[in-house]
């Protein structure tokens, strides 16, 4: 049993990770500022699930506030940090870069300082597949030098957190595993992400905005598969390592829309628009390293995962 600080605990991935840890017997101290990047009621619903567990403690606070974090560490015997809090999304980061810098970089630096002070056993930092930018070397490998050339403020902040984490490992011996998620989706997903938007539009009969001609490809990762890899990274100490956590299979946008149409049993109303700044043509994870060191093994196909997501949406969101 471990005492784990989960940042961004009310969010999509944070709530699933916390629930996995609670189910296996860990104590979870969760922090979230419950900002309105997407409807707060969805985050509150996630918290209601977690609050049913006796070993869950929730603190409403912002990781940018060092004093709030320091108080959490003083009052709890935290041994591990699962750092999932972030300002997410490529497109909004172009509009609000200062917010992204303050939360993603400043908040992470606060946590690393406290990890140094309290000598934690392990720290898992959530980065992003966006750090690969417009890399032409596919599948993306953790050693790819393209990560030095991010093409959005969001990706730049995520790369910066990886570099900061390495610095703290080098200087202070902090154990850090960095995970790079590839388009995680599923029940309790983020409503700003494509899988949610696809399902919502299919059910409601509203237009789906397709950016580009539909030939772009994404490596979609089902939430349960990702969480297994994340928790494995939390349990294993390697000093400093970076891991891709994807499905290692790509789905073309046009094919993804066809699958959603099949699942919903409806023809989609698709509106083609120009590609957006910061978008990339492909994301594709090489997961050999995660398989070797984390025993990571994603099992859920995009079709099966979207079927589960569709069923959850109908039961929990559709009115």
C-alpha cells in the first residue's frame, strides 16, 4: 500500500488512474482546481465516484500554488506522485500560451521541488505525444530528436517538463518515469477531444468538423490500456526513463468516422475544413520499450473502445 498524490484527479485520465489505485488498496490524495476548461459538472461526477472509496482524500487547489502543495506534503506521508494535471490541447495553447506555461511548467517545477525535499520513491510525469511534432520517422521512438522541435506551445511546455524532470533526477537523484500518452479516449473522456465530439455529433445529428481531407492518422489509446501502463510506470523505478503509451496502431480520420457511423447506426454529417495550426499528419507510437520495461500490452482496438465509449455516453450523458 502506498500513499499516492494524484494531480488533476478530477479529470479524465486522473480519475481513472486514481480509481485503479484505490481498487488495489493504495491511499490516494487527489488535487484538482476544477477549472472550467470543460464543464465542471463532468469533473464533479468523476469525484463522486472516487469519494465512494474510504482511502480517497480530495483537496481543491492549484498546482501553481506552492503553499497548497507544500501543505499536502506536510500532512501526508506521500511516497509517489502521479502527475496528470495540465492545461491540455494544442489549439487553445496557441491562443493562451501564458496559461499553459504557468500551469504545465510552473506547476511541475513546484512538484519536483517538493519531491526533492521529501525524497519520494517515484514520480510519474505525464508528457504528450505532441512533443513529436512533425516527425517523419514513424513509428515515434522515445529517442526521436524531433521532440527538440515542438510545433505548439502545449508541446513545448510538455517537452520543458521532461527536461526539468531529468535535471532534478541528475542533481538530486529523484526517480522519474515520463509517459507520453497517444490520444487517450473512453468513458469519462474529455469533451473537447475528437472521440467525444464524434460520438456526440453522431447521436445528436449535428455536424462533425473534419479538419483536412481525412487522411491524417492517429494512434488512439483506450483509457484502461493507458492506465495499466501508467500504474506500471508508477510501480517501477528506473532512475529516469521515457515511455510511449499508445496502441501502436494508427487509424485514418476517414476510417474513424466510418467506425463511429457504424456504431451509432447513423450517417454522419461531416463538414470539411482547413487543417488547423499545430495539427500533425500522424501520431504513431513505438511501444517496444514500454513492453520491455513496463510489461505494457494494450488490448483494445479502436472499434471496440469506441463501442464501449458510445455505450457509456448513452447511459451517462445523452438526455
